[in-house]
């Protein structure tokens, strides 16, 4: 959002707050953010405000991921029991592939795993995409588990809770176009949110 060089500090502050609200779905309560920014507005430099903004962004991202885990852990636990896939794997892949539910695919298609397939976005929104559309997030989770259950490694790993073996097998089977980076991100997510204790 461009800011006019003639903009007053008050209007710049308003734009800053508007940008913050638009960029993040899960954030500190807006009143708390505004109060914090108001405290700093009169005494802070632009650099200080920029640093505060970046800190709030980080907190928002962390809160989004934590909220995502809390929301979808019961789903992952249930599907883990049915399919024998560790819920840590299900949740970590969903977090990474959907940006904890904030990605365009997760919002428009209910696709939390980056699964390729048919959709009607071109007809309904004029957007062309190769990713599959689901009627619900649950449908995406179930389809992901079904997808893994059709892979060669599944029979060998079913019921095994060692997430490292699952990550290695899934990445070697070509799930990601950047397998080395993908493995690191999934492992990091599992460790960060202590998901390995999950089913």
C-alpha cells in the first residue's frame, strides 16, 4: 500500500494498522495491538515502529500455527487411528502445505495438502489453478490419508509412529518438488509444536 510523502503521521499510522489487519487472520486482539502502537506512536521512530510491526507479524504467525494445531489435532488423531499414519505427520504436512490454513489453496479450495486435481475456480472466480477443490477441510484430510494409503511404502509403515521414517518415505516417493527443503520443514514443524507425542 503506497504512502504519500505528504501523509501526516496520523494517516501513516492508520495505514499501518490497516495493513496489519489485512495481512494476518489470526493476531493479537486488535485492541491490544492498537494500544501498543499508540503508546509507541508519539515517541518512536519509523525504524522502531517497523521493528514492532515485524515482532507482531511473528507473533501472529506463531498464533496462527498454534490455533491450527489446536483446531485440527482431533481430526489428525482420528484419522491416525483409522489409517495408521502418525497424526504428527498429518498435522505437520498440513501446516507446511497450507501455511497453517492461511494459503490461497486452503482458503479457496479447502486444500490443506497441496494435492493436485480438479476444481471449479476458473468458472466461479476466474482463477486457474491445478490444485484439487474439496467441499470441506475434512475432505482434504481424508483424501490425503487415502493418497498415502495407496503408496508402496504404506504397508511397511502403517501403524509405525516414527515420523522420520514417514517423512523419508513420503519425500522419496515424490510428494514434494523440493524434497530436501520439504523434509527439513516438516521435521522442524513436528519438533517446534512437539507433535511427535501425537498418535
